[in-house]
C-alpha cells in the first residue's frame, strides 16, 4: 500500500513539473531599451500567439503592435480609468471602439495571470459614459442615472435593488459610494 502511494506521489510530482515547464515556455519576455539606452522596459508576450499583455502595455506599445492612434488612446484611457484589465471583453465598453477594435484586441492582446488591481469609483460621481466604462449596461444606466441625479446611492443594498444581486456581484469591485 505504501509503495502504491509513493509511486502515485512521484507520478503526480513529475506531472506537475512537466506542466510547469509547459506553462513557463509559453511566455517569453522581450526587453526593450529606449533611445537613450538608459531605460529598459520588460514586456511579456505570449509565445504561442505573439500577443502582448494588455496590463503591461503602454500607448506606444499598442501602436507598435498594430492599433491605430485612436484605438491605442481609447485603450490607454480605459486602463487609466478602470485599472487592470481582467478580460479583453471589457474593451467592448469603450465608446467608439467597435467590432473591428475588439477583433484586433483579441488578436493582439492577452491578459496575464498575475494579480490585478481594479480602480474603484464613486457611483454618485459617474456620468453616462463612465457608468458604461464601469461595466453597466445601457438599460441599467437608464435606471441608475435618475436615481443619482435625485439622490445619491448610499449603499450596495440600494444598488442591488436597482440592478439585482447577480449583476451587482459582477461589478461590485469597481464601485464605492463615498470618497
């Protein structure tokens, strides 16, 4: 019995090591040195698809990757507003980004597995566009905006009453009610 358990554990450890090697081989790092030669930037790319990590990319990187200046600007502004991107699909909330922009983003970008930080925004200070960037649907925005204008949404309970608990769970990490 002890022999079977020992063999099983050895096989499990070997399988884990093989998996670790496979995963680490799929990410390659590219080091770029700026024109002055003084600053090095380390960028992570997915080796399989030659995609760039959206959370490590900057405006210039996005243009170099193939985005237009307008698309790169919109992605950069979104990242500044929202914090780290958890899914490429989040970019669909960007006004004017469009289907072509989403297709390009899916082709050129990926989201790394490292820990991410989401910016939290006071829901009572958001307008229609920033509510959309925060993740609310147009239908939810039509419900929320009049409430914000009449009175403030003071708690998660009030917001849950407006949009439902399932939707609240999806976007709660992006919101706060007071500064």
